C-alpha cells in the first residue's frame, strides 16, 4: 500500500512497497510531487516495469563481469570478450553506475576509440556494451538502455584483390620446406589459418581426396594451443582435395612424420603452431616472394575463392567450400570477381526489343 506522510522538516515522504514486498520511501518538497511519484510507482508495478531506484548504483564493471560469467561462449569467444572489455571498455565506463550512464557518454566512447581501433572492431566491442545494458534492463536494474541512437564509424569497404598465381608460386618456393605443404593446402582448399594449423592426419582421406574441417587450433590466454570448434556452424564442411594438394600433403607427412597428437603441421620441435610464432616465419617469406606489402596468410583463402569463381563455380558452391554462414557473406566479399553481366544484359534487351525498334513506322492514316 502506498501513502504519504509529512516530515518534521516540512517535506513529504512517499512510502510504498516494491514488488518484492520491501518497504521503500522517497522525500519531496511538495506533496503534489510525492503523489505524482506514487502514481508512477503503482503504474510501473502493475505494468511489470518497476525498477529499484538503488539497483542502478551497481557499476558497469561489476554487472558486466556477472553477465560475462553466465554467457554460453566458446572458450575463444569468452577470452575475446574478456580482453575487449578489460582493455577498451572498463577504463572508460567500468566505474560508472549503470543508472548514471548516458547516451552522450557512449557516443564519446565511440569517438575516443575511433583513434585507436578499426571501425569493425569498434562495432564488435560496442555490441558487447549493448548486450550488457540490455541484460541490465531485463534484470530491472535500469529502466531503459542508454545505448540508443549511437552513431558508429562506417567501415571502409576494402576491395579484395586476389594474389596472382605467380605470387602464390613464389610463396611456395620461398617458405621453409616444413611449411611448404601448409601454403599449398591453404591456396588449394581455402581453409582458414586456424583450420590448417589444427588439421590432424585422421581428417585427411587420401583415397577419396577430401579433407574434413570440424575443428581449428585456438589460443587462449594463459594456455597453450588447443583444438576448438570451427568459427561458425557453417564452417563444418568437407572440401575436395586437388591432386596437387594430395601430393603435397603425402610428401609432407613422409618427410615430417606426424607425432602422437596427430597434427600434420608442427614447428621444429614438433609442437602445434602458434599464430604469433608463425607470423615471424611468414613476414620474411612475403618479402622474399615480392608479394604485396601486408599480405597475410588469409590472402591464400582469397586466392582459392578467386580460382573457383574464375572457373565458373556458383555462389552456393563457393560459400560451401569456404564455410561462409550465408551466400550474402560470399557475395559481399567476392561479388566483384564474378564475370560482368553487362554484355549479357544488353544482348537480352536487344534480342527482344531490336525487332520492334527496327520495324518501319506507320503513319496515322495507315493504322487500321
């Protein structure tokens, strides 16, 4: 039950019970304000939108850590979330009470991060902030989320330019012999770097000439490389192996026998390959092969996609081979590589309308 009492100092105290039955009160200078407040409280309790005024005092960091602990994330995703929140969010918003965060603060955070992060990374981290604030609303810690109307920087559209075949050939020649088949595999199947590093011998079917991709090698903070699930559900796939890849893999396992863990590719001491460690191997190879500056291992995946497109494979086939989640992802990345259809468009229109346009004109008197 809600009611109002007059205090000794002349103020008016609005008293009520929250949905959990706990007694609450708030002081006002005017009785009318106290009455209006109680009307709002009663309405929020009836509509199920009541928010405990003290709940919003929880800091963003405290609530974000509780939120993070209950998420059903893959280990690699959980590590990514923890790192991004700790480095990019908590220094700016961590000590702010949830109820005190305003849209202008979030917009200022975006502006500040623009100086140090790529637009795509800002969008990724901002999605974590949005999810946390949305959960706080669902938990009735705040009435509404301040993450409304925030403008994010637009990512720069980068046109994929696949490597020339002669460049890929030079990369194969320049890379140390231990990793030559690794480059051939990536260029001949489009497998991601983690998928290549996590390949085990039992996933290769030399007889049917195919490779099964159902896991990848991931790195977790404070732990060594370990096998984890692929990037997405669509990443589970079976890829046909060209003969050149089959031969390269067969020669590799003969020269560098597979160890007890079954990894096809390992470093000089037989341990799984770390991405950061391999970068030190890869950069000099790129320079020696005279590949475009900044060429990463991922460029071999783009090269594979360009080969499929050049030889007439459909969007759905390219999507399946690369393990993309949707055909739109494939088109967004590689649409410019498919043959231009302008000439076919012109020919189709000319074939239908050409006869009409070339027919002799009739005068008005000749028309029946």
